[in-house]
C-alpha cells in the first residue's frame, strides 16, 4: 500500500515537473517573440503559456505572469478590450494575495487604468484611479505620482463635462505638487487646468 502511494506521488510529481517545463519553455519563447516585436507569434505563444497554467492555483505567480504577458501583447496589437479582462484578473489575484490596500496593487491598477482609457473609456477609470490615489498616499506620500493621479481623475471628469468635480481634483493636484516640490515648474503647468475648467464653468453659467 505504501509503495503504491509513493508511486502515485512520484508520478504526480513527474507530471507537475513536465507541466512546469512546458510552461517555462512556452513563456521563454513568448518573451523572445515580444522582444523581437513579432506580436502575432507572441500572441500565439502567450496563449499557449496561459493554457499551460490551467492546472495551477490562482496564487501561483506563473499564472499572473502569463496573464500579464498576453495582456501586454494585446496592447501592442491595440486589442484593448481583450487586454482589460486579463489585467482585471491579475488585479483580483493580487487583491486576494495582498489585500485591497496593498502597494502591490499599484501596477495592476495602473494596467487596468491604462488599457481602459486606451479603449476610450477614461471615465470608467475613476474608481481605479481613486484606489490608486488612496494607496499611494499611504505608501508614497511624497511621490510625484500623487499629483499625476489627481490630474488624471480631473481629466476623466472633465471629459464627461463634470466640471465641478474636475475643478476640485485639478485644485488638489496643484496643492499636492506644491507640498511635494514647492513652486516647481509643474505647479504652473497643473494650474492651467484649473484656469481652463473655471473658464468652462463660466461659460456654462451664461
């Protein structure tokens, strides 16, 4: 009985090693295709690498990497609607592993924002941008990404002609840049957004 159990374990281990080897080979080939900018080939290889992860647990880093690789290829191919659910899945995996307020979520949240806006739905990025803002304020209080994130939220509101909300975030952006870097040249650049939206509000009131 013991020998039979050991044999079963050994066979299972061999299958796992074989799966790992295939996954590694597929991933390496996919990365080579990406480096050579052969995105048609890279897409095919990334799909195979992702297929090779089908028996892996959700928290296996190779699964997240395969999802991310394929999503990045889709971006190069401008297949934004195909990339977004892959990035969303990576985000969910990271949330389960690290928690909803972890700095580990900065990259996957950035990826979701980037691909969503590239697909023409910048307004839909606002909840993700606000999460990014909250995480960055806790993890990187002096980061230049804080005023940039405030700027992006303001721009998303402005595109929907939600000018009061846009003005609020543009003003926060200016304040954040002053706190971060004093009277840097970027303060004047950011302040132009405030002036522009105030002008739009004045037109709306006429």
